C-alpha cells in the first residue's frame, strides 16, 4: 500500500513510518515544512502527485496550553487542515485516517468513554480536534477517526515518553495523581490503525491499550518499578496545583465497543505494552 503520513517529524508519524515500511508499504512522510496541511492547494498537489492508497494525518497543534491563546492557529491545523486532507483524499479515492483525542470529552464520567458517548470538550484544543472530526466526516464520509490519548513512544518528547530517561538519569520527578487516562504505546496504536486501514470500517474508533487506566503518577511509578528504581523517586502533585491555562478532563479513559465489529483485536494490556517500551528503549 502507498501511504502518505502528514506531520512526519512527530512521534506517532515516525512510529507509523517504521512499522508500515516493515510491513512492506511504500511510505511518504513529509514534515510540516514540506507540507502545510492548512494550505489546500499544497495538499491537493501532494496527493495528486503521490496518488496514495491511504492518508494518515498525524499533523496537529498539540500544545494544549498554547491553544488557549493561539486559537486561530490551533483551529487552522486541527480543524481546517483535517478538512483539507479529508476532502482531497476523497477526491483522489484514498483512504483517509486522522488521529483525534480523548480531550473531546469533559472528564466528568467515572466510567470509560466509548465511541457512543456524547462529546463535550472543555478546552480549545479539544474543541479544535472535535471540529476536525466533524470536517473530516463531512468532507469524506469514509473517514476513519481515531481517538486516543496519553500516547507515549520512542523519541517522544511528552512527559510520558521522557519519564524513563529522567528517572534513569537519577532525577526525582513529580507527577499528577488526580487525573486519569489510558496510556497508549505509539507502536500498538499504529499497528491497530494499519489493521483498520485494511477493513471497510469508517467513523470513530477509540484505540488505547487495555487495562484499568492510570494517573500520571501511577504511570511514573510503574516506569520506576520496571527500571528497578525506588518508587520514592516519584512525587505526587494535584492538577490544580499547576494552575495551567487550559483545563484538562479529570477522567478521560477510553474504551472501544467498535473494534470487535471490525474484526480487529483489542490493543494489548497496558502493563505489557509499557514493559515492552522500557525493554526496547
């Protein structure tokens, strides 16, 4: 399969390129300097020239706090850009897949969020991603919209991805203990996306590693344990103590009720995924 991956420098995009190529796919993965998804003509020219069988959108404005002040730029990438890709993919007859977020939910539920739950984002980032979902569905009814969250992986720069390096370097770290989600290994996410590409599935799918979910503090403690380091290397703080510009959903654990109908196996347990990640660092 010939696949175009946007946002080529990102963690998920790099994982996708590596795994897709291992599977024998022909992959083209421009970064944002090579393809600005907010420019419709540039998107058109790229897709027309490459003629991909599928387009995986990994380009995103992901600085959640900055989104609160850079609203136009946030929506330009996370909504308008997604709409551009979806429309041009439909025109070219290419499969379109875009990655959304658990932040489309308000976090008030004590249960897992499934694809059937009502969305209600509480920050600009979540609102922009939800609008991107809407534009993708409107422009291309065959779009696959993948909601995930708390993604970590090789080469990532977010907290979950760097905690092992910081602990291994002898640092003591603090992590939020009263916000909960489903940590997802980028490699597992990518493999599930690739499997869905080969089906006739469309619409929204939740993809996250199985398990009861965790807090940032719980994740960091698990990492310390796997590294053989003392768990008192990890301190605990509350979300409210940080006074960040953007509110976050307190509980954004994801679960899929749609994977079974597509014949795709659920992602493996989060503890197995984390152990694999640590072992292959």
